[in-house]
């Protein structure tokens, strides 16, 4: 019976013994009494043992506290090369090019390859007492898509009857970006330059009573491009109409001519 009572006493002490922890800095003679991180568990002998930015301690020299985390506010951005896909913009130009080619046969002049020189920087920034990873983008991206020249036999033109039109279309796009995320603004956008050239003309000589005809192809077209990384650049080329405007010189009079070649 005596042995059984001794076992119960020892077992009853086990929870107390497992909970108590001795301070190594005090030669194991006293228990932890400081809760450094506020989780309800004492894990230090004194506030000084908790380290910087916790239990009211200041940051080390040259650093600052962000909540309970110590960091260096002077840390530079870490940059790496960043790839940019301009394919969607080439497809936008291709939609307008398809319209030109639907009017008549065209010849293609090749463009170049995309030129991309963009870097992505990353570093931690203190926002509302929490370290948050932020991005910074800088650099340029461009692409010359080439051009096409089209020969269009145009029929049914008032006064003239028919002419041969020449249509030209070319495009290039370029972006320049320099911006970084902040605690209040996480979106970085760049409005690109989507340069689209379009036009052409037509001419006719000695047909019936017409002595000559000179004309210009007016192309109503709009293009826009935007890039908000990490999304890829997007753009649109809106071709609205192609109109032949010119003047026919007849034997007895000059007559202005306007003819819609294509209209969206």
C-alpha cells in the first residue's frame, strides 16, 4: 500500500514539473517569467532575452520595428529580368490587317522581333505594422509589326466607274514603365503608344470622258494599348472605315468623288 501512495504522489507532480522551465541564464535556479510574443507561454527569463521589437524592446541600431518584426528600411530592391508577352497586341493589329486583305490582295513587309528590357524588383515594406512584399517595375518593351501594301480594283464608283486603289497599313507598339507598389496603391499601369499608320491613294488616266483622276484613301482607325503587370499588355485596333476621296477631271468639268471602300 505504501508503494502505491508514493506512485500517486509522483504522478500528481508530473504536470507541474513539465510546465516549469528553468532559465539557462540563471544557472537553472529560476523559471521563465516573460512572455515575449504574447502567446500565453513564458519563454524568457527577462525582457532583454526576448530580442528586438518584442516585449517593448527597440530595434537594433540601423533597423526599425514593423510590429514585432525587425527590418532594415534602407534595403534596396532586388531586381531580376521580367518577360513581357506582346502577342495580344500583334493579334489586335492582325484584326485590322485582315480587313485590308479582305478588300483585295496585299503584300506583307516583315517587321522585327519584340524588344523587351524590363526588370522586376521586390522588397519588404512595412504596412500597418506588417511586413508586406511589394513589386517595382522598370524598363521598356516594343515591337514593330511590319506593314502591308494592297492593290484594290475598285468598281462602281460614281462618275469614274472603276480605279485601282492602293492601301497601306502598318503598326508598332511601345511601352515605358516605371512604378512601384505602395501600402495604399498596388496597381501599376502604363499606357502604351500604339502607332498605326494607314492610308493610300488611287489614280486613273484616259478612260472615256475622264482625263484623269487622283484620290486619297482616308482610313478612320483608332488604337490603344495598356499594361498593368503582372497581367500581360492588352490593346485594341479599331478600324471604322476606308473611304476614297478624290477629284476627277472630265473634258468639261472637275468633279469631286467620295466612295466608301469599306465600312465597319
